C-alpha cells in the first residue's frame, strides 16, 4: 500500500469508530431528555428512575466519544497537512463554533445535570438535559457544515493556491447541508431509540429476579422507544429519499454507484435488488432487476433515464482532465462497496420501521404480548446493533462516493495528504490507533455490561457527588 492508501485507511478507521458514538450520544441524550420531560409533566417517579438509569448509558457513550474524537483530530492534522493548509480558512469558522460554542454547552450542562439531582427545581434540571441535547445537535450541525462543503463547495474563491471563504452565509445555507444534517440527525435519534429498546429487552431476558417496579420501567422504556423508532425511521427514510434525488444531479457518480448503473439506462430504468460489478471490466453480473423501479426511486415517476458511471467518467475526464497535479485520475468510485452499503443502510432502516410498528401493536395497553415471548425480546435485543451497521454504511456512502476528491471538484485526495509522512510512520500509527480503539471498545462494552447488571431500583438513591475539598482528609 502507498501513503495515500494508508492515510485513507487511517481516516476511515478513526472516523468510523468515532461515528459509532456520535449518533449514540446524540440519540440517547434526546431520548433521556424526553424521559425527564415525562417525569416533570406527570410527576411519576418511574420516569425519574428511567431517566437516571438510562442517562448513565448516555454518559458512558459521551465520554468514549470525546476520546475517539480527539484521536480523530490528531490523525487529521498528522496525515492531511496539505489539505489543512488548502482548506484552513473555510474550516476554521465552523470548527471553531463547534469547539467553542456547541461542545462548551454540552460539557457545561452535562456537569450541571449530573450533579444537581434534588438540588435544583425539576424544571431547571430538565432545562439542563435539554441544553445538553441542544449542544449535541449544534455540534453535529457545525461538523456537517464542514463536511457538506467537502461534498458541495460553496461561498469560496481560490486565492494564492488556497481556498478562501467569501460568503459564510452560503456555507450554512448549502443545500447539501440541509439534506445531510436532517438525514444524520434523524438517523441518530433513531439510533438512540433503538438502543434503549434493545437494552431494555436484554434486561428483561436476563434470568434473575427483577422487581415489579423495574419491569414496569423496562416496559415503559420499550413502549416509548417504539414510538420514537417509528417517528424517526419514517423521517430518516424520507430525508434519505430526498437526499438521493439531490445526488442524482449533484453527485451523479455516487448515485450511479449506489445502484450499480454502469451504462446509461433507457427512459424506464430498472432497479437492481442485487448485483456484482467487476471493478476492472465494469461488467455487471448476477443482477436481479425490478423494471421501472429505479426511475420511480430517482424521479418519483415511471420514466427517467439514469446516467451510467462510464458516461459520467468521460464527462469528468473532459471537465477536470486525466491528470491533476501530476496524478493520474480515476473518477470511478468503489461501486460494490457503495451498492451494498446502500442496501444495508436502507434495509436496516426499513426493518427498524417495521419492528417499531409490530412493537407498538404488541405492547399496546391490555394486549402486551411482546413481553411474554422470549423470541420477540431477542429480536428487539439483537437489533440494538442494527443502527451501528446502518450509520457506518451511510458514512461509507458519503465518503467513498466523494472519491477521488476531498473537496468535490476542487481538491483531490492525492493532493491532500501530508508530504512528510512515510509508509513506516503510517503503518505504526495505524497499528497504535487500532489497538487504542480495540481497548476503548472493550472498556466501553465492559462498562455497559457491568452497569446493566443493575436495575433502576438499584440506582434510585445513587447520585454523583462532588467532593468537599475542605473535608477532613481530603488532602
């Protein structure tokens, strides 16, 4: 492997691992805020226990997410210095807002929320967790503002060989940002809802004595989670559909790859349920097609041609050239990766929508049959891991589909890599990061498993306490 391939692998590894925890913390923070809102609204102590119990799971995800984010930023500066020099003026503003505003809100109000149970009024304490949730949503907005620019650059000019911002407003009104932010956030909220439903199912499956109170809390958790899963799965699918229609025009190569369209279709484009593409010959084999369906998905009508990757590649060669900065260009993207990633992402999203509907039917008042069948609980429990697959596939589509560009149509991946890194240093750092991530994953899983040995009743009276620095024996 060469330097570019190793740097790309490291970026993919750190980003994917970090992105395990970003939707996790965004989604769980939002759901915990809803739980506490229900407590404040109803005064039902079960909702308070539910909030405190699941809130600790959110705190674990947030802590690990911060660590993985630091590692990601470190490798970014180490391996992509030329990209940083080229894009520093554009990225400076949104990343500064994310660090100085959004993350400051998150970290400040997390502390207030953790340590002020029963010390402030219920309304004020509820305000704290909603500010935490707002901070996570704002943080995602500014990060995705930067990523949306990479997908669809706007509001800039090239001066002195660098990209210079000329219109900050264009950055935050980027049409790519609207679709991307909505799809990511609804996917994150779906993630949080699914995780809590699955963990509650795991708790009910354990062969140990559970108090009646804790069982009722798990039942309430699953019922609330199913409601949210249904809402957010529909919104995620809807925004995803709009985003794909946008890609038909703005990133046709990415869209064609997700559907394995190598040659431009006729006016009635078939949709491939499965397909395999030879990356060397660009031949499509083993495909099973549904007539007209791709036209319907792309344009919401039975007619409409879809450009193939071969035609798009020729257009890009004509527009950008066959060589850029001395590097031979290949505008094809990894079609098999994008094709199957899209199907896993869409498939799991649809599955979660269906499970939420069935779950709502089977947990309705007076007909709570889901809790009586262990196999039903196992289905919900196993789906705890579905959002992680779904989110990873979504980001693979987003990032792989942009290749060979770091900034679409402006700056290539080969131009972006640091000129002073070596194969040996990249191999070493890849191994180190992989080991760090493995350790973090083991720690995270161990902490969650250990924590879930308890029930809501067990932690009711437990509350983090700030040490008194003037207490006897403190020093």
